[in-house]
């Protein structure tokens, strides 16, 4: 699909690791990118965004259109949400997303969790929401520097409040071409919740132990006792996903775990920051999933146990 890249305006809301990386790659490919930043605003305004790629290459986008409020943020054809899911409530309270969208504009969510999209749909109606899962490991080294560890896969699907399987839309095809032009491997999925279940089955056991013990993923996976407990928790999530008609991608989980196991141990500062992010996102990741299962009358004892431990711990 041929796109006029230079005439597509994209707003990136959130300049954490994934937002900075995806936005930098899109700008590097020729797209008109506008970043909404908060704590990283001054650093990005001064230094741009530097990306250390997985193959050792480094690129910097020095000239960055970055804003610390939405008053001057121009309307966009595409708005990409990369803020923490837990921030959606306050974000939508202070920002009318529709005011940022051009006619026929669309919103893409690259956020963690499950069943959080209802609030986004309510905020952007009648615009379309593409809910996405990024299989990209990125570490934020400083407010303006990120390291791409591995992965470039993004899975997208049109979100619907009442249906699991939604046909691929024309908007989805256009976004796929846009992201592929920036170097990402993009798949359009009819059942996006199955993809979210796969990511949750991979991440939640690791998140729980990272927050409770302040250890990196590689440390946890290389410890026989912790790894066995993590595996048991993951199997419960896999079984639960199957009961929800959302079978997970076992091959992808196994490959990602192998990659994580080989990673070097990061600094304690980075580990502590990751543990803090887990605690901030407890409701989006653990709480939302529990509430979804309660609606379906499905029990997940380990999920509830770790949710309560993390809630008390935080």
C-alpha cells in the first residue's frame, strides 16, 4: 500500500521507552512526529532522542517536535498512546483526545493490560481504536536515551466492546504499511485479546517476582526455584486463557523467555525503576484481568494471590 508518508501527522502521547523508540523510528523513516512529554520534556527538547539499536548501531533525532502540554499540540491523523495504562483516567480527564484528531483520524494503543480499552473508546468515539501489543524490548537509559534490546513485532486489531473477533479494517491496513515503512514487523489480528493474553502469560509472572524481589528477568529465569514458581504461575494463566477462548502463542513465549534468560543483568537503578513500573500498573495488568475473569466466573488462585501480595507490598 503506497502512502504519502510526509503528509501523515502522528502524535505520540508518552515518551517512555516504547513511545520514544517507536516515535524515533517513525520520524527516522520520514513521518511528521509530535511528541507529548512530561518528565522527559526538557531532556528531549535539549538533546532529541538517541537510540542504541540491538545490532550496535546508534542514531539520534536531534530536531524533535516535543510539547509538555496539549494546547499547542497540532491535530494528527494518528494518535499513538504509549503512556502507562494506569494514566489513562487522568489523561482523559485533562485531555479531549478527539480534539487532537483530524477527520477520519484513528487512535492506536500500545499499552499493557487487558480490557482497558472501554475507557479509550468512550473518550474517542466515533473514531476507530486499534489496540496493539508491541513485542519490543526497550530499556530507557536516560530521559532522552533508549536501548533497543530485541524484537520489532507489533500486533494490531480493531477493538470492539462486545466482540472478540473483529475483521481487519482499511485503517488497520494503512497503519500496518506506515509502521512497516519504519522497520517494524506488523501483523493484523482479528482477536487482539488473544494476543494480550499471550503477553500477560509471558509478563505477569515475571512482573510479580521483579516487584517482590527486585531482581531482573534474567536473574529470575536463571534461578531454579524462582523459575519453577514463575512457570507454575504462567501455566495457570495459559489454562485460563484457553478457558476464555484466547489460546496463547507458546512458541513466541518460549523464544522470548530464551532471549530474556541470556540478557545481561542491568544496574540496580534500572531494576528498581522496572519494579516501580510494575507496582504502578498493578490494576491495569493484574486487577483488570481478575475482574474480567470474575465476570466470566473463572477462578485463578495464583493470579489473585500475587495481585494481593503486590497490592499490599506497594
